[in-house]
C-alpha cells in the first residue's frame, strides 16, 4: 500500500507537469489572439481619437463663420459711422453760420439795451427836474398862503398853525422814513457784499479741501506705485490678477506679458502726459501668445473680478519690427515710438500694430501742433499730441482738435515719483496754510454780517413805527384842511395860476412816469432778450461742443470699429490657420494610423486563426483583461516551471500508471484472500464464544447444586456452613460453624475437623 501511495504521488506530480504543458499550449493560443484583441483596443482608441479630432472641425468652423459674420457687421457699422462722420462735416458749416447769426442777434440786443438805458436815464433826469419844479411851485404857494395867513391871522391863525405844525411833522417823518430806508438799503448792500465775500471764502475753502483730498489720493497712488509698479496700470485689481496668473502658471503655454505700461520706459519724462494720452488704455492691456492662453487669462480676470480687461493675442517669437523710413511721418518732430523704450520687442511690436505708435507725432506747444497737423500735410501721420495733452488730427477735409483729458490718472510713466510726492506734499502744506488764513479772515465778515443783520432789524422796526405815525399825521392834516377849506378859497383863487401850473406839471410827471415805466418795461424786456439770446448762444455752443464731442466720440468709435475689425480678421485668420495647420493634419494622421491598425489586425487575425479558432479561445475564457506582454511573461514562467518539474522524474507517466495498475491488482487479490481467512476465523471465534458461554453457565449451575447439597447434608447434623468453588484458581473452600463450640468461631480449615466430617 505504501508503494502504491508513492506511485500515486509521482503520477499526481507528473499530471501537474501535463497540466503545465497544457496550460502553456492554451496560453500560446491566447497570446496569438491577444495580439488581435490588443489591436482592436488600439483601433477603438484611435476611433475615439479620430472622432474627437473631427469634432474640432464644427467648433473651429463655427468660430470662423462667427468671425466672418462679425467682420461683415463691423464693415457695415464702419461704413455707417464714416457716412455719419461725413454728414457731421457738412453740418459744421451750418453750425458756423448759425453761430455768426446768434452773435449778430446778441450784438443787436446789446445795442437796443444801451439805447433804452440812455432813454431811461434821460427820462429819469427830466422827471427829477419836473419834481423839483413842483417842489418850487409848492414852496411859492406855501409862501403866498403864509402871507395871506398873516392878513387873516385873526380868523384862522389857530387852524393854520396846527396845519403848519402837522405839515412840518409830516415832512420830518417823511425825511426820517426816507433816511431809514436809505440806511436800510445801504446796510443791505453792505450785507450783500459781506455775504458774497463770505461765500467766496467758503467756496475757496471747499475748493482747497477738495484739492487736498485729490492730492492725498494721488500721493497714495504714487506711494503704491513705488511699492508695486504694476498697480500704476490698474490698481489693486491688476495686483490680484498677477497673483491669480501665478497660481495658474502651469495652464499657460507662455506666461502672459503685462500690463504693457510696466515694460515701457520714456527717453524723456517731458513727454509723459502726451504719451499717456496717445496710448491710453493700451498701457493697461495684457499680451498672450495664443487663443488658449487668452481664455485662461480671461478666467483669471473673472476670478478676481477684473472686468473689461484688454487682451491682445500676438506671436512672441516675432522679432522687433523694422519700419522703413518711407512709412514713417516725414517730420523732424519725435513720434511716440521714438520716445519710448522696452527690453521686450513684443511690447514695441504691439504698440506699433495696435496703437500706431510710429505714426503719432509729439510737439511742444499748441500752435506748432496745429501747423504740423493741418498745414504741412505730412504723409503717414495719424495724430498729433502736444506736451499738455491736446490731440489734433485731420480726416479728409475735417480738422479736429480735442482738449486734454485731465480726469485720467496722469504721470503713470514717470520714474521720479519721489519728487512728485514731495511737490504734492508741499502744495498740500501751502493749501492748508491758505485755508487757515482764509478761515481766520472769514471770522470778521461773519461777525460783521451778524452785527449788520441786527442793525437792519432795528432800522426796519424804527421805519415801521415812523410810517405808522406818518399815516396818523396825514389823516390829521386832511381833517385840518377840510376845516380851513372855506377860509382858503380866497387864497386858492389867488394861487390858481400856480396851482394850475403845478397840476399841469403833475400831469406831465404822470405822463413822463408812464413813458419811463414803458421804457423800463422795454429795458427789462431788452435785458431779458439779451439774456435769452446769450443763453441760446451758450446752449448752442454747448450743443456744438457736444456735437464736436460726439464727432470725437464717433472718430473714436470708428477707430475702435477698425480695431475690432482687425481683431476679428486676426481671429478668423488664427482659426483658419488652426484648421489648416493643426485640425486637418491631425485628422489625416489619425486616419492613416487607423488604416495601419486595420492592416495589422488582419495580419494578426490570420496568424491567430492558423494556431486555433476564435471560438476555441472563447471556450478557454477569452483574452479580455490580459495583455500580450502579460501572457508572454506567463508562458515563460510556465516553461521554466515545466523544465524544473520535468527534471525531477526519469520515468514516463505511462510506465508509472502501468506499474500502479499491476500493484493495485496484486493488492486487490491479497485483500480478497485476507477477507476469506477473516470469515473462517470469525466462524471459529463465534463457536468458541458460544462454548465458553455454555461452560460458564454449567459451572454456575454446578456450583449452586454443590452448595445446595452441602448445606442440606450439614443441616442434618446441625452444622451450618458455606462452600465456595473458584474455577479460575481451581480452589474449593469450606466454612463451618460447630453447634457445640461456645466461641462460635468459624472453621475454615477442613483439617481441624474430625474424620467424620472431613471429605474431599
């Protein structure tokens, strides 16, 4: 049996070697088809890749079509704006004629006003003379009445004295009221002058306060520029944008360049303001190398809430542009390009392409600028900028001069920021000193104004009291006149000529006052007419300026439309280049690789079909999840294991199996013989057991019979006892108790008994 187990162990090991050999064969079959499966995977991947490449065509074509539509719209918009600009040029002539007409109307209104003022002055003088004559006549009448009163003193002396006293009181009161009015008017005029002076001082203080705030804000900006030069061109937003660009640095093919102003230096700082007016927002722009980088930069700008960021796409590999002399303005004055410097040629190229820096001429003063812009007719000249910021240009027959924009952040290209900060701080100190002096000066006028207001209130109160008292005296005088009416009839008849002349003068005075009033109305109307005409002229001038501004805005919009058109054309050309140079070549290359993979699959399929069929490989579990490299490694490992196992055994597995069958048959025969002997032995053992049981049963019965008979025999003699038979030790023992023995001891030894009791 041990030999058989050893044979079985050897056979099992040999079967394991067969399994390894079989597994090697199956792995070779799988390896053959795994090359087919691997090529299929590559074909699937190449198909997906090809589809992705083809998906780029609609997106790229959509961008091209969108830019083409944009170009059409921009061209249409540019034509409309140019037509509108030409219409504004024609309207300029009408504006000039209208301006001259309004100036003539104002001159006529001023002439009429002067004539009416002269007529009013003459009428006022005549009326004054007539009033003086009335006073003289009244004096004569009063003198005559006084003479008459001396003749009739006895009759009406008392009444006349009363009337005279009342008249004197009335005259005194009239004089007091007039004086109080004049005093009140004089104080009001003084008060008005003081109020105007106070208002002027307060306005000056407020202007100085605003100027200090502006200077401090500008100083903070300059101090921030000293710390971060980039903040000059966008403030805190551009600093946040630069930090965002650093965080997303790996997403850019080439790091963006900007702001442009950081990379620009001036040859002479005297042109700082003019260059800033010429380049404008272009100094705040960023430059990227491709459209993808512009998208990433726009995402960074949106992340830090930097809206309306100007991004320029430009080829960084281009060398600095070499502009021929015949394309530059033919003038001795410098251009913007000639007064700026930059270590980066891309910045200068962008300023030329986007800002026309080579065609913008700089001059020192206004008159020279007009001569260069309008009189010389210089070729390749776009704009002329003066050192104080005036912009001059000619488009066709239209000549335009734009004032400098002082609201912008100037001095951004200056390098001597410390000197500017010192100058501004000194200016703030001077303004504060002037404000302190003005504040001290304004205290006295305020006190004087309060004092005059108090005096005016006192005068007004006194005047009102005097006027009330005057009215009472007039009523008393009228009553006295009625009383003495009869007594004065004779006097009236004597003074009738004087009274008639006086009445005629009063009538003439009324007529003159009416004429003067009409003249005054005409004068007021003339003044209003002059004011209205001047206002109309001012509104016209404002509208003209607004139209000029709209013309300037229109020119700016035309330039902006041209820039947008240029940008759209560049974008369209960019995507067309991408389509021709990248998208279509990638698709062709992917299709060629796809065809090569199809040919390779056919070859691998033929080779694999020679080794085995695909269904056989599928029945073996397929090749999904196993690469050719893995299967090759597995086959090599199995071969090494097969050689190692095979070297341990010299016999063949068939010999071992034959020897195993022979020994197994021999063991079976011996087992059958052993089983026959075992049956016979079991029969003998069974018979022995049965006889032994019968013997034991007979022995027990014999022992009982012997005991019963022994006790019966002894009982007859009065002896009690016990007999025991031990078959194992082959001993028979007896115990007896004698009846005559007083000790009642038990006798165990039969030799102590008498002969009559002994037995064997």
